[in-house]
C-alpha cells in the first residue's frame, strides 16, 4: 500500500515539475484593477509569423520583457526586423461585453491583436525602406471581450529607426498599452 502512495506521489511530483517548467505568466485583470498600464510580463520574439497572434500559440520559451523596450535594455538586434510581443491575461465576467479601451504610445508601426483577431493597426509594417510609421498619440481604441477566461494581446511591431528615434526623444521605443 505504501508503494502505491509513493508511486502516486512521484508521478504527481514529476507532473508538477513539468507544469512549473512550462508555466506562463498570466495576469488577472478585474474591473477593480482598471486602468492598468500593461508594461510588465510580455513575451518577446523576433520570429515573424502570423500564427504568433493566435491565443494558443506556444510562447513559453520566449524572452520575458517589458513592452516599452528601452533602447539600451532591449534584446540585441530587436529592431532590425519586425518583432512580436504577447501579453497573457485572464478576465472575469465583470469585464465581458462592456466597452474596454487601450491606448498605445510608440514610434514605429504596429498591429494589435486580441486572441488572433486584428483590433487595430498603426502605420504599415514592411521592410526598412517601405514601412510607414505612425504615432498613435495614446488615443483610446474601444473593443469588447465576449467571454471570461484567458486571453492574449499580441503586438507585431517594427521600428527600423529605433536608434534615431531614441536619440531624438529619449522615450521608450516599444509599445505601451494602458
């Protein structure tokens, strides 16, 4: 009988270790936590694929960063091609089916997705010669979330002029969503 308990315990410990190794940061957002500046616990990758926008995309091995990507703290070479940022969050039913809004501040061009659906784009992301940059000026963009549970904001972002922009403004170069 003791051997069975030990076996069950060992299986549980192995499963718990696996769960810890693949754990993602998931942030809880409630009506009491708004407004909320979402700069911490974003996942970053320079892999440029449309599937990065999807809710179920595996990003647990991506680098954890702040979304403001301050030039001297940003991952090496992160502004040489489009990059992706992903933010996992959970909402309860108090935030479903009501107008919510985000505002974005950046130099560059971006596409903002919620669970794989394009919500808003600012500028046009292309190569360094053909991208069109836009300053969103923190103007709010309204959207709704229909279901409680886990969701993901995914941001595709390009700023080939990051060094010049940083020297000019000394402002963060990435994306700030509030």
